[in-house]
């Protein structure tokens, strides 16, 4: 009798395994084709001198990598990425959290705000880029128009080396704040209603509730939001590409735009791949270090 | 155990997350909305390219036997578009080859990137246009263009084109392209009415030009309109000034490695630009304005700016825009070549630009190549040429000056015929890395954030590196 159960169990196990295999196979194939293979291939190509279109490439060993290590423009781009990363975390998450908190406290009355604030998230990056290019245009843009109203001249935020990066950071914030707003709203739903009521019964003000109770409960979500924001900033490409193309000069060059220019504009696929692979290493290391720092105490 | 699994998952996930930066870049952040809007898809070209680049051998995938010739170009609107469509009609009506042309125009600045990505993924079109120079040579070296000397003989096209145009269509002594469309040279369009109103004559020297600019400034008129967002627009000032100061030699020597971009004519060009910027010769905020959006043209059309240094392809745009608006603006426009530098002995007839604007190269073989070439000959058929001339384009064919009646085009063709030499655009002539160094540096020179000496030094460093890696 027990023997029979055993075979049944085995059969059941086998069919479960088969189902798992069938369901996982497509995902695995897609990941292999579009993620794992390109990663490996980027590293391979980075050891070649190749213009990206010719059939023949020359093996150059690690010379692309040694060039990358000493490449001031790459490290300048990396520095820009770090600036965007820090500013994104400082600006986007607190504002997103504030918006979510407002909506949470105001309840139904805030539906209008919820919808309005969410709109930027519905637009594609390219559309946002064009929109702000027109809005910030030195001649006839909004900022210039306001400045003229007060008797000033045209203001060229994107064409000026010292303001271009900050302007782009502002636009990126405009785009992504709604994402963190939704993220925090989702986090709020995890905070039990009972906790809120209990704290009110105990005589807490809304401010006290937020700072002493909600915020600590939201911290894990905020931490993962920070990591999302960090990784997103380090690999940022689209808005910069549309709005400034890395300019003026190289003032808003990012690692990703630098990689793109090398690989596709300057016919230097080998070096472009080295930049891509370098980005991969930098971002992975930074994320792991940050995760370790944030979760460190818990993990050990 | 649980912790270890967690760690492994975290590691795996973070690796995935990061990777989407380097190869896919489709934005984990934006997941709620997904990235499937068409606008995003097209701008994410870079990504598809990164993956596509993995297709190792770039085979000529288009030779698949079907009788369709794909033709990529930048003729998205106006006379450019009509020219290509006209030639296609003629070809479809009279060709015996049985082929049809599929015309795929793409907007200018996106086109260059799209083409490279197509090539890197083995999807190179059968016919495509380039601006000749460095990138064209790069395509030829990579096997994406066929030598055309035999076909030139067969269709008797060698006599059809101006010599300078054929020279720019050649590489290593062989013809690899057919010049089409417009003679495109840098020169200054000006508003005759504003010149008259301020009592300014057409300047023949840089000091006269500066005097004219000062007069305009004191009358509240912007001397030059300029949109330097795309960088190549400002590069024209640099090229013209350098060519007037030292002729062609300094550039040719520097490009060949016998000279340097730190030569005095380049220093002069950079310093003049900064002097003009400081004096306010350009509209405020020019350094981020977009040429493709017509922001430079806007100042010229509204008669806020008196002069517009740009390529001569704009004649057609001025004419059609003026007609579309139903005003007489076009009758106020005329053109002069960049004035001479006062104390320089350099030949002031030298022009900067190209003798064809577009050059069609062919990525197909045998019968298909023959048919494609036959199609290209219709781009310089009498009928097409007549249309182009009527649309204020100047095709680089011999004897075209007799057909031209338009006064602006006449000034341009006169200058072209008188020119002792034509200097191809720097950003087309130079290796793309060096060209990029030049464009980036020059934009900063315009923005007053880099000294001309530093910009030239950067350009020279890029050139030296390119030559050493050659």
C-alpha cells in the first residue's frame, strides 16, 4: 500500500517538474537570448577593435579596458551619473512620499490630485523630452517668456554648461516623482488601518503618526525605492539623449550616452562594449554595496 | 539556508536590473506603463542596436531574390521628397528590369544613427545616401558599397556630373557613389531689405562684416541667426573662418598628420567666434536651439536677424516656406560667400561644403545593382533636373548654370564655378571620433566655456590618437 502511494507521489512530482519546465522554458530562453548572451557578448566584443559594421574584427586583448580606466570623459560621465543618482534620491522620493502622504490623509477629496500628479508617468520619455525642450527653449520658451515679462533677457538653461545638468535633473524628477508617489501609496496600503486608529485613540497627532509610526513602517519600501532610483539613475539614457544629446559640449554626458556615441556614432563598437561592460560592473558593485549597507544588519 | 537563497536571489536580481541598463535599457523604473509606445520604441534604437550588433557576420541580407530595391534617404519633405518620388515614377514607368523601388525616408539627424544600426545588424538597405567623407569610407571599408566604375561607363554618367562631385563620390581611386541633389556650400544668406534699411553693403572682408554687424546691433537687429544645438551649424563658422585665414592647407595637413589643429588659422577661427559671441552677434540662447525645428530660420523669417550662415540647401526651404506663407519674403533674400580675412593671402574663392549634398551608395550585386544604378540615373534625368532647378536646388550636373534663373541660386552657382577648391565639411571629412571632438569643443567655444586653444588641443589629441591607431 505504502509502496503504491510512493509511486503516485513520484508521478505527481514528475508531472509537477514537467509543468515547471514547460512554464519556465520560454522565460529562460528569452532571458538567455536578450540578457545573458548579450552580457557575455559585450564582454567578448570589448576585447576587440571593431567598427561595428565590418565582418572582420581585430583582437586587442585588454587595451580597451586600460583605455577605459584612464578615460577622463568616461569618469566625468560617471560623475554626472552619480550627481543624477544623488539628486534623484533626494528630490524624487521625499516629494513622492509627501504626495502619497497627502493623498493618504486627504482620502477621497484628493482624487483630483492623484490623477493630476500621475499624468507625467503616462507620457513616454521622448515626448517629455520634446515637451520640455520647447518649454525651456531659449527663444520663446516659458522660462524666457517669464523672464522677459520682468524685463530680463532670454534664459538658456539647456545650452548653458553650468545649468544644463540641473535642468535635466529637474525634468527627470518631474517624470519619476509620480512613480514614487504610487510606490509610497502602495506601501501605505500595507500599513494596517488598525495602527492608524490605535495611534489616534492614543492621542497622536497626524504629524506624530507620520513621523513616529508610518515612516518607520514604510522604511523597507523606501529603501527598495532608493535602490530602484539608484539603478535607474546610473543607467539613465533617454531624456538626456532627447534633450541635450550629452551637450553642451560634454556637460550632460552620461555613461549610457557615452557608450552609445562610441558604439554607434564614432564606429567604435569594441570600445563602446567596454564602456557597456564597465557600466555593468560599476552598477552591479554599487548596487550590491548599497544593498549590503541597507540590509546589512538584518542579514547577519 | 533561507538567508543564502535570499542573497543569491538578490544578487541575481540586481545583476539583471543593472544589465537592463547596459544592453536593454528599457527602464525597469517605468514598469507600470510599459515601454511599448511607438515613440519610445523608435528612440530606443540604441537598444535594439546593441542586441543586433551581436549578429556576427553582417551579411547582405537584402539580396533575398525578391524584386524590391530598398532605398534609404533623408528626403522626408518638400522638394527633396518630390525629387526622389519623381525619379521613382520615371523608373517604374520606363525600366525593363522588373524591379520596384521602396522609398524609406528618415529625418536627417536620426538617419545617420539608423543607418549604422541597420548595417551592424546586417540589415543594410540596397541603396542609401551618405554625405560622403569619413563615414562613407567607413561603410566602403566594411563592404557595404560596391565600386561603380563599370556602371558609370555603361550608363554614360561620368560626363553627366561635375568633376568635384565625382571626386567626392570616389574612394581610393574608384567611384563608390552617385552624387545627387544639391550643391551644398556654406555661405551667408542675407535680408536685402534690412541691409538697405541700415545702409549696409554686402561685405567683402571680415572687418566690413564686423562693421555691418555693429550697425545691425545698434539698430536692434540680430546680426546672425544661429541654432547651435546640433553643433554642426556652429562648425560652419569655424570652417569658413579657418579657410579664409589659412586656405585649405592647414586643415589638409592636420588631417593627414603632417600639421596640427593648433595651427594659427584654427586659433584665429576660435578666437573670432568668441569675440563675436561676446559682442552679441548671435541670438540669445543659440547654443541649445534646434536647427531641425527651424529655430534659426525663425529669426530670419521674422526679419529679426539680418544674416544666416548656413548650407545652400536652404534656398529651396526659403522659397517654399515663403510661398506657403504667401508673403514676399523670398524676394528679399540674397546670398554672398564668406568674406575674406583682411590681412590674409588665402584664396577667398575657396568654399566649404559638398558638391552633391547626398551620395547614393549601393549594397547589392549583379542584376539588382544594375537596376538600382539605372534608377539612380533617373535622379539626374532632364525632367528631374528641371524640377530640381525650379525648386531652387542646384544638382551637381554639368551645364546646370544655364538652366538656373533664380537669383539666389545664381549667386551660389557663380561662387561654385569660381571656387578654386571645395573644402568638405569637417564633420564629414574627419574620422567620426575626431569630428565629434571638434563639434563638442566648438560648441563649448561658442558657449564661452572652453578656450579656443583648449578646444583645438582636444581636437588634435583625438586626431593623433586616431592616426596612431590606424
